[in-house]
C-alpha cells in the first residue's frame, strides 16, 4: 500500500475552485493549517494545540483568529460551491462542515498516492 503525499499546488487550485481566493485571509491560513496536517494527520484530534496555535505563530496572530479565518473559508466554500465540497467529501454534507471536517476533506482531496 502506498503512502499519501500532500500536494500544495493541488490545495491552492482546490481553494481557488471553491471560491477561496488568495487575497482572502482564509486562503493562506487554510494552506498553513493543511501543512500542519500533512506533517501529522492525527493532529486534527487536537486542532487547537496542533493546528491553530502553530499557524497563529507563523501568522503572528491569535489562535482564535486562525480558527475564525478557516471557518469563514469553509462558509465561503459552502455558499459558493457546495456541490464541489460534497464531491470531495467522504460523506454527504447537508450543511457547512465544521472546521476540522473541512480541513480533513481538503487534506485528503489534495493527497496523491505513491
């Protein structure tokens, strides 16, 4: 069985397709959060400590700001392209996914198998 490799370029293209443009705060924040997940996919279980805090340090802001930016990105994706979000999700979404689910959905959609 191969290993999954996170593809940052694929993540950038996917965010763009979901309506999350590079000029939005959630764009860069989400990319940095995805990099944290790529280093350790289990870190989603402790999202605040393992994703939001390190991302906040890199962006020189508060962890709550990171969580809010990713939440707004998921809201935008849900309003702009819910069909695409459902397509890449492992389960049927009937409402906007929670931040952790949104990040995991993006992460696995941006992984390539080796």
